[in-house]
């Protein structure tokens, strides 16, 4: 009898201890963020999908983080988000108060340009992503109504930022795999700069996210100014229902693997992440807040009304698992992609 009561006493004592520790950790996390400022560093310049979505996320995420910290968004452009990602990985405080928000190509750059990418996606603390976009080669006021016409006997001049950016990679890969006659002009600062070049007639179009057009030139989507020749990522049945997927236009297994490699960024989406070494209890608070944010109807409406995009939530654990798979890509595929992209 005594032994039974003795064991029961310690059983309940251990339960109370676990509950007490859990509450204590939660309270510590809440008290840590209270009165603090969280900075989200955006790996692009002002305007465009990355900057716009980051600012919407920052605006609505505040209310879901225990302690209700202030969230500010700052731009740190450079190298297709490499400058910002390097900073987060190597220099940012490891206290949960500085987060990174990057272009989708952050893992692709690590694979293709390890000398430039001084970060490791497997060591970053992923928070989540809420947007995955269709990327398409879109041309303005063109004589070509579809990709088949261009493949038969046509030529284009397409603008891009740098070789590591999505604005270059879809166009360069399509050119190589489909044998297209395309002159790619690099050196533009961003999609907005390329759009101005389209206005001036310097280039015919660009390869970019469909969401970008909803932000920058929604009238071009409405009045038929744009023709979307080919895309990667999920089909956009509203804005580009007739454009074929690049993978459907190639036949060999190798070419299809190259398209899969190009879609690494599409599958990652626009991710939010923290540096290595952030205390786990603080990561839990931020990840839970981000998951709750993904269901916020006001935020969803803000994303849709501003960008024409619907929420496609990917959790931290899903990003972590996908990163392991992506960074284990066969080296021969990476080398061939680098050769095509000139990296």
C-alpha cells in the first residue's frame, strides 16, 4: 500500500514538473519577445514579389508572436538573395530577432555557386513559406502567340538581372532545351527595371513570377498585352491557362531532370528563416506564429488583392526535409545546369 502511494506521488510530481517546465519555457519565450523588435531582412530591392510579400507578412505576423514584438522589414539586396543569406548565416544575432526572407533560388545558388554562397541550407532554421508562384517567360505585344511559333522560326530579346536569378534561369534553360533563338541581356537591377526596358522596346519580355505582373502591371494581364510562352511551377489557370510546362516540351529523362532542378526554388517558395543557433523555444514561438498567420483571412486577402496569389503554406519541417533532398541532387545534374546557365 505504501509502495503504491509512493509511486503515485512521484508519478503526479513528475507530471507537475513537466507541465511547470513547459509553462516556464513558454513564459520565458513570451517575456523575451515582449517589447522587442524583430527585423526581417529581405534579399531583394523594393517592389516586386519578394519585397511586397515580406512586408505583408511582417504586418500581420506581429499579432501572432507571444509578447507582441514590433516587426520591421529592411531590404538587403544583392546576388539573388545571397548577400542577405550570407549575412543571416554568418553574422546575424542568434537570438531570434533577425530573420531572413529570400528569393526562391537560395538553395539552387548554394548548389551551383558554393564559393559565393557562404551558407548551408541544412543548418538554417526554416520558419516556413506561404507563397509558391508560377514562373513564366512573358513577352509584350509580340507577334508570337505561343511557344510553337517561336520554336519554328522566331527570335526574341529577353531581359534578366544576373545569371543566378530566376529572371535568367528559366529563359536560359528553355533556350537550351528547346533550341530557341533568344538573346538574353543581363545587368538589369530587377524585374521592375526590365519592365521599363520592355516599355522602351529594349527587350521583348522577361522570365518572372506571374505574381509580379499582378503587382506591377495588372492591366497587362487584363488587356492581353502579355503572352506567356512557357512556365515552370504549378499551372496558373487564371493568368496563364494556355502556357505549357517546360517539362512537357522535353522528352529525354536527362532534360526532365534538368527541369526538376530548375524547380527547386519553386518548391521552396519564398522562405522565412532564422540563423543557426537560435534557441529552440524561440523558434517554436515564431514557427507557431507563422503557421497561425497562414490561416489569417485578412492576410490572405492582402496577398491576393496585392499580388493575385493564393496562400500555399509549407511548414518548417517540410522545408527542412525538402532542403535535405534538394541539396542531395546528383552532381552531374548540377554540373550540366551550371554549364547551361554559364555559372
